C-alpha cells in the first residue's frame, strides 16, 4: 500500500512536470475594435467616463440605456458599477460622471 501511494504520487508529479510548459502558456485575447465611442462633451464627466467607464465595457453600452432615464437612474447605475462590479471609481468623480451621462444619454439631453 505504501509503495502504491508513493508510485501514484511520483506518477502525478511526473505528469505535472511534463505538462507544466503547456499549462503555463500565455494566452492573449484580441478584442474587436469598438465601433462606438462616447459622445464628446465639454462636461468634466466626459473625460472621467472615458477614463473609467470604457475601461471595462464598450461605449455602446450607453446606447442600450433608456434615453428617458432620469439622473437618479444614472446615479444608481454608476454606483452599482462600483459596488457590484468593483469599478475603480473615485467617489468624488461619480457626480461629474453621472452629470455627463444624464445630460448626454439620459432625459436631460437637449431637445
């Protein structure tokens, strides 16, 4: 029994060492280019959204949100990105990002 266990351990170690180069192979992922960019704006939240929001998802995501969404909706969404998805947002930047999103994609868009 003791020899069987030692033999099994040695066999598993050998398999691990033999397969180590393939297990440690570096994988690269090439994503397609974004077809949609954030809508340019002089609002300070635009630059902050570029630096934060599209680091995790495409700007196209904003187009799927309701254009009638009020400021509270955008505030909830941005805070959700931070709390649930761990977006690395500074709390001080959130009001400016929300302002940009509400005025550019939400119900505060110019008519």
